[in-house]
């Protein structure tokens, strides 16, 4: 049996609906997991694509982010064959995982952001961040900076 796009979407929705809070937020760990689906940037000078009508095609570097190709070929920083956008949804602040000291809300925000900058140099990706909860329950600044560094957007979904 072949899995259809709709079946994949329904399975994803079911998985999200079955999520539950466990009292801990591993924000950077979630980013690391998502980044597994992002390709490292390719050097188009070293790669040639086959065009069935023209044979080898010159993939000279072009400028731009997202949007796939330009008249001269793929954008230099577009991932090839991988995700180019992620959504990070959280209801808290980092309490476990990398850059967290102990099991607490004491975390190294600058260390986390600096590491993310290094990662997105190798794996360009847009990260849109969504913080769910009251103002004092999420680190809006951290989520805004993650989005800004990667060219994404931050949204706050406030709860009562």
C-alpha cells in the first residue's frame, strides 16, 4: 500500500494531538532534532545537474534565500533535497538539555544563540518560533532572536 500525502498529514496531526507536557523543555535539543532534516549547503561550483534536454548545466552561485532557483540556477544557500523551514513550538523556557545548568531555568541564552549561528552557516534554515503561554511562561526574547537569526518569524499565542 502506498502512503498518500493526506495519510502523512493525518498521521502528523494525530501525533501532535497525542503530545503531552512532561514538565521539561529541551529547546535546543528540539532544534538539533529538526536540523537533522536540513541539508548542509552545497557548493554549486562542484556540482553539476543533468538536464535531459541540455546535458550538464552550470550551477554557478546566485544570491538569495529561499525560493528555489534563479535564472542562473539554484541559490547558493538553498538546501538541496532537504527542509528549508522549521517551526519551533514551545510552552516554556529551556529547563533541560544543552546550555542548561542542572535541571532548572538557568540556561546560557548567548551560548545557545551563538551555537545556532554557527549551525545555520552550515545548514541554512528558516526557523519560525511560536511561544504558547503567558508572558512570564516563555522566553520571548530567545524565541524572537532564534527567528531573527534565521530569517524566521516569532509569534506569541497567549493563554488565559
